[in-house]
C-alpha cells in the first residue's frame, strides 16, 4: 500500500484558486491511473492525499513502480507550474490490520515530506 501527497498543494490553491487545485489533483490522479495496472486500486484518501494498493506486489517491485509514477509526475509538462509528489510505502505483509498498514504508509509519507519532498519513503 502506498499513500501519496501533492507537493505544496495549498500554495497552489492560493496562487491559482481551488478549481485549478482540484484540476491539478485530477491530472495527477489520471497520470497514476494511466501508468498503473488495471487491477491496482487507487482512491482519494483526504484533501490532497491518495492511496494506491498494488495487489500481489512485493515491496521491492512496489517501490520501483512508485518511483516510476513519481518520475512520471515530476517530468510531466504541467500547464501552470511544476508539480511533484511525495510517497509513503508500507507492505501489507508486515501488518495484521488495514489501519496499521495505512498508518505506516502515512508515517512514511510524512517522512518523505520532511526529507525534502518529491521522493518515496519505505517502511521496512
């Protein structure tokens, strides 16, 4: 499971308005969906946070997939300004329940943000 966050989304909203901010979230989500497998599960989890579940994927492969997705966003030509994402990754193999799994992915997301953003942090 991974959680991801659009970098500086609030300042984007402040500069361009909430309609453009929502459009940016939608465009990032579209990039993730187009570059994921058809059986991966993708959902909005909060204001600017999303969850991506990669069934049948080990932690090494999941990390490679998420790095690819992060780079797709980072190198995309955005109409208003450059956008990046921070990603937290945790494996379901390490947790007994979904709440713990989500909390671990969220902790890694905050770690990625604290370490400078535009990166993936993995719970090991």
